[in-house]
C-alpha cells in the first residue's frame, strides 16, 4: 500500500536521479561537444549548426519535465 511517506521518498529520489542525469548530460555536451556533434551529424545526417539548438532544446525540455513531474509533486506532498 502506498503511503504519503512512500510517495514523498519516491518523488524525492526520482528528482535526485533525474537531476543527476541532467547534470551528466549537460557536462557531457559541454566538454565533448565537438565529438558528439560529429557523431550525431554523421549518424543522423543533420547539420552541425542545427545540433547546437537541438542539444539546448533537449536540456531545457528535460529540465522542465523534471520540475513538473518530479519536483512539484515532491514539494506538494512535503507541504501537506
């Protein structure tokens, strides 16, 4: 049976795990940008100029999704 404490722990750990993935993705894209752009441009036949925008969109949307679906429910349950 799910209790309020179980849900709080679930959303808390989910937030931590997802922000860790976001941080690792951001660092990887920042430090290995040239290599990643080369691999993705050859693999998916994309322009190198468009990939910068795609990476930024990925990071921005992922961050918003983490906040909406992980952090906000965690915060709401904590405040109850």
